[in-house]
């Protein structure tokens, strides 16, 4: 039995294109969801998987309708495979019930993994090259040395609130607490 799963990311998007394609593919039942792909909790996907039996095939219009990341996609398809359930993507012409479809799916997975490794390598090389030129990564410091001296002086006055000091320096109170984790008590101990 072919069971369809359609997903749109927002309430404004329409799923008619997906529904038409799934019906044309021969799906006897379609589970429809309005949820972000990044959202792990998708009740209609869970319902579709619970509904499927060994020998059935889960059909989606496109791979990105099933999962947001390659890892999530591979995990989902492997979980289906363990239950004896096939997977088919209409747009990408992938059908894991055929040997060729399984091969293509695994090649996609390998290529995506390779791409992630290349990106990671380039990022590390770029950071290393920047360090070699004396550049450090990360955000610039929110407070200069002069700002820290002023903050200490202001915070030692119990009549001035942390919020007031933060406002004067143009930062949030959380930023001040990052520089002075013990708050005022830390400043009194330093005296």
C-alpha cells in the first residue's frame, strides 16, 4: 500500500500541489501536516509511520518534505527500512524498494556527508589562516578597558542599580554580569 505524507512549513502555504502529486502516484491514504521541517515533533508524520505496515511504502513529493537535514532523512528512512517499509520521493525519483533506488539514496547520503566534511575542512583552514595573520575569531568585546573601570566605579555605589550602569554603558545587565559574575559582591571582595 502506498501512503503519502505532505507537509507545508507555514499556515499560509498550500499543500494542493503535493496532495495532487501523491494521489497521482497512487497513494491510498495521505497524512497532511503544517509544521516546520526543523520541528522534531510532527504528529502527522508519526501517525503515518504508525499506520504503515511491512510491505507498505511511504511516499513524499520531495525529500525536504520528510526531513530538514540529511541526518534526519537517513535516520527516518533507515527506521522505515527496519520495519520492512519502503520509501519513495516523487520529485527526486527515489524508490528504496528497488535496488537502484537504495543505491541512489545511499549515494545522496554519502555526497552530503562528503560536502559537510569539505565545508568543515574549509572552515578550519580559514580560521587557521586568520590566526596565522594574527586575527582572532569571535565577537569583539562589548566593553573596553575604560568601560570596565567606569562600570566598577559605578557598581561600587549601592545607590546606582546594575540596570542604570548597563544603560550608561549601552549594554544589557546580562553583559555586565558576564564581566562581573559575582555582581557587586565580587567588587567588594576585590577592594
